[in-house]
C-alpha cells in the first residue's frame, strides 16, 4: 500500500515538468512559505511602485535555503522557435518542479530582451515559490488596458 503522503507522477517522455516524487519538495516548500514575507514595492514606475525581482527574491531566498530549496532560471535556445525561460524549483533530495515561458519580446534589441527577461523571471520565480507582494502590485497595469 502506498503512503498517502508520497505523491508520484508518471511521465511518458523526457519533457516532464516535475520529478517522479514530490513529497519532500512539497514539505520543504510548505515550511518555507511559512517563513516568507511579502515582497516590498521598491521600484517606481509611472503608475506607482512595484516589487522588482530583487525584492521578490529577498522575500523568499532565506526561507527557501533554510528548507533545502533553491531556484534555477535558465534561458534555453529552442531551435528556430526562439528562446524559453526555464524556472526550476529544486529540493536537496533531488526532487523538482519547473515551468517554462516562451521569450518573445515585442522588440528585438538587447534592452528590450533584458527588460522582458527580468519581467518573466520575476513572475515565474514568484509563481513557483509562492511569493506575494505587499498590497496591490500592478506592474501588469490592469492587464494593459490603457486609456
């Protein structure tokens, strides 16, 4: 009989988004989230302040490390399809979960790419570890429905 605390998944290919067991990762993440605090809005924009990437990481890094967790973010070339940002939450046990986002900046200059990557890194990092922002963070500017 399988232990109900052990979560396992089956993957039919190597392009899986999680390890076959997740019990240790989930236990570590649950403990880490208790220790995390909301990210502070530190960066000014024309609509107000928002929590930048360093604020999001600062709100969680110590708690993650205390519980055997780390985040790796890599940019992978996807042939002629462009690039993908891969964000992986890792546990000291070797268990992991990951998400991927297509990198598709609106302009193809290096400044646009850098800004776009920072934005994606912030959102994927906070999403995978569960960091929240103090108050309302509208760096999405109400889904860009501008007047």
